[in-house]
């Protein structure tokens, strides 16, 4: 499907949702109004299994668990809006199959296969960051430098992630050269939600209520991009 057509289909779903949510939908439900042509949004919870990603500086909380928690809550937002979404993983297990040598590449290839198989209209990969400088905080949303749609989507999500910090963290969306940004020509972003090397971010990201707010921020960023 052409990029424009996919985006238009997804935007129709978002607009139908907005109408339904505003209570002026003349009996339409978001699900009933969803165009059949709307392609799936892929939510990718990074890492899993023996690959925990980065760990919290104080508690050792695993990035892989936080990523999955955010991904599941984001899925429920999309599902509630009648928008098709596909998760690359729904459990704590990795996608590599065997832990033999090369597991990381097998894990990444499996994610790519899922994205290709569902003809994704968008990819949102969820991760947490780390830095040798413990004071470093906040979110960074990455996009592929050659994707105008990816950049636009990243800017939309970044501004809403920054809002979670109430003006204390005015980070920029960044171009990045990452495998998960190149699995499809459709808009793809990596959302690094916060720094587990920072004690305050670690505390926030370990709080279920904050996880809900992160999911809201990402969802809102996607809806505004589509609309
Ligand atoms: Zn990661």
C-alpha cells in the first residue's frame, strides 16, 4: 500500500475515534467506523528473555520489563480506539528461539518478519536509555534520517514525552541509524522513554501510574501525527 493511502486510512480511524470520543458520532462506534484498509501499527517492546536491555541504577529493574509494560498499555489505547495493532512480543520471553550464538540477530530478524508479515503502517519501538552521566534524564525519540514521515511522527511523540517532565526536560527527537528504523519504509520510531541510569527516571518508570502516562503521551503523539 502506498504510504499516503496507509496514512489516510489510519487518519480516518483516528478522526472517527475523535468523533466517537466527543460523543457527536451519530451512533458510530470507533470500531464500526474503522476503515477496513487501515493497516496495523506495530508496537515493539524491545529486548526480552536473556536480553534484559539496560538495568535500573538503584533497583536493577529490567528495561525489557518496563518496555513490555508500556507496550501493553499502548496496545490497549489503540485497541480502544478501534485501531489495529500488532505486538512483536506479549510475554517476557525474547524472540530469538535458541540462545545459541547469534541470538540477538535472530531476535531482530524476527521483529522485522512480524513487521513485514502484517504490512505495518507504522512501527513504534519502546526502549529505555542509559548514560554514563547519571544526571541525564528524559525521553529521546529516534527516527531514520531518510524518513520524512518518521521524523514528523518522532517530533509529535517527543513533544508529548517532554510534557511529562513539565518543562524540566526539553529534549530533541534525533536521527538514528538503527535496525528497527529500517524494517519498513513506513514511519518508524524508537521511543527511549527515560534513563534507567538516572535515579529519578528509574523511580518514575517503576511506577505503574507513570507508565500509564507514558502510554498516553505516545498514543497522543501518534493520533496528532495521523490527524
Ligand atoms: Zn533498549
